[in-house]
């Protein structure tokens, strides 16, 4: 396969972004029908929620792989390369596999309208997983759940992580309305694990599960964790009590995410004797989830975190205050136009001495002057560097070895930053 074929494939797919976000299942169903319904060839674990979806999905995929299963993982967005969205046994698929799946899907009838980028990439993932003969596929929703393109799977387990106000134009303006959309992944008789905390969210999800006779397991009621140290905890579960557990992912919230991972493992263990506590513990330690509290340098301390919504921004702010107290912190940030940018920015800059405003290349990124106006009442030291790579290089060049640089506000910013860091061998950069 030539590099041209791969680039042409991606150019064609990125051109689909002009169709925007279209929620509904008819187009993806038509495509999958034309492919022979590849989504029926594997056992799916389907994950929805506001935050934590990717961390939980990645952990489950790692655990199942260590247990000896062949595992597909579908997540979004990617950070550096499209291939990251579709992984088999812990590795992004090859350029050849991207082109092969694109050509297969392009050849089938898709119905009355053009597929969106997400519909097309979802079909590519399911096609690839069938071709690769995976045993399990761990699948993250793109937006919502009920009408998300991934909601054509018949899962063995559904997970709803947590709920906060997001994508209100598409999902509704209240926690209850958004919960109804997320709970659309619940299927008749299929177990549900959830970490939702609000009364209205719990009520909606419990009612949906009850209507489908789906067993539901709630964090705080049916399972819980108790932190015992840095990233260490005890798990009090549905059937098991596991002491001495540890996760490699940073941040106190990851312990809560991990509790959902372990509850999911307990349910899988009901039917799979091969999965053991040793597999689970090894998977939690081996698991990596780039771009989420990812420390890539110590001198200066450089951390990457998408922090792309209000809940994530608050968690990042808390982490920076707790972990980097006393250090001069520079925040490099860009935010997309569908986010509550003023509130996100307020949390991001709270622990920081300096803000460098930047703008990722995606067309949904906020103008620099919009972020500057929102930032001026919040922090005195503001600089504008429009290109993300240039902003990162400037932040590093003007930071001392004991300082810290945080790159956040959007996974697209983090992705461009990672590309810049990987490409620049002459940066003052020590991992």
C-alpha cells in the first residue's frame, strides 16, 4: 500500500466533517448491513458517560488482553494519528488496515445521506474487529448513547460512567434529559454498571434498567473503593473484596473510574473462568491512557491533560494545586467553541502563574481573542501564541527546570502538542 492511498483515505474522511454531527442509527445500520453486520461477530462492552470512558475502556481492554483474549478497542478522538481510534491487542491498527476498512465501507450502500466522519470511522472499527477475529471489543460512545452510531451493538455489558451537563444542543439541557440519552445504551436483560451520583441521573438510569429487566450495579451502593495510598486502594465489590489494588493512572478520580472497571470485571468473571484477580491487577498497572494527566517530563515538569469539559478542568485544577504547590506553573490552553469556555478557563488558570493562549487547527476551536477576553479578569500574565507547537516550545524555552508546564483545554490541543514534542529533538525536554 502506498502512503498516498492512506493520505487520500484520511483526506476523504476528514472531508466528511462538513456533514457535522448527525445523531441516528439508520445510516450506520445500512452500512453494517452491507458489510454483513460485523458487529455481531464479537462480544461488545459498551461505555457511555461524560468523563472516564476512555480510561475505563483502555483498562478493560488491557485486562482482557492479559487474560489471553483477543481484544478490540474503539475510542475517540485520537491524539496524533487516526489509527489510535481502532486498536487490536493494545496496538493501533496499521495504515494498510485503515485503507482496507475504508475501501470496504466505501463500497456499500449507506442510504439517503452521506455518512458523518464518526459513522464512517465506527463502521471501520467494527469491520476491522471482525476481520481480526477479536473475542471482545470495548467500545466508547462518541456522544450521548441512544442515537450514537456505536449503539448498534448488542453488548454483554453496558457501563455509564458519570453524567454532567454537556452537548446540551444535542442531548438536552438537564441532567435528567442527558441521563435519558446516555441510558439509551441499556439493553434488555444486559447488566449495567454505573458511577452516576446525582439523584435525577440515578432515577432515570434505574427506571430504564428496570424497564428492560437489566440488572444494575451502582457505585456506592453495590461496590465501592477506599483509597489506601497514592493510586492504591481496596475494592469492596459485588462478590469480591480485593485489597492492595493499584492503578497506573494519575489523579484521585482514577480510583473511582477503576471501581467501575473492577465491577465490570466481576460481571465478566461470572461467565469467564479465565479472568482472575492477577490479570486484573496486572492490567491496571500496565494500562496507559495518553493525554490524561500524562507526565512527559520532569525538568521542567510537563503534564498533558485534555480537560475538555468543566468536570475534567476542575479535576485537573485540583491535581495541580495538590501536586505542584509552590511551583511556577504555565498553562498552555486552547478550547473548542461548544464548551463553557469561561468556566473551564477559570479552573484551568486558578493554580497557574502564566497563561499562554493557543488555538488547535480544528475548525471548532475558539478564536484567540475570545479566550483572551475571558482570561483577562482571571490572570495577569497572558501571552498569545496561535500555533500549538510554537506555544509549547515557547512555554518550555521560558520555563526553568523547577517550573511546570501544563497543556490542556482540548484533546486536540494535547494531540498537536504531542506531535510537536515528538518532532522536536532539540527541546529542553527530559522524560
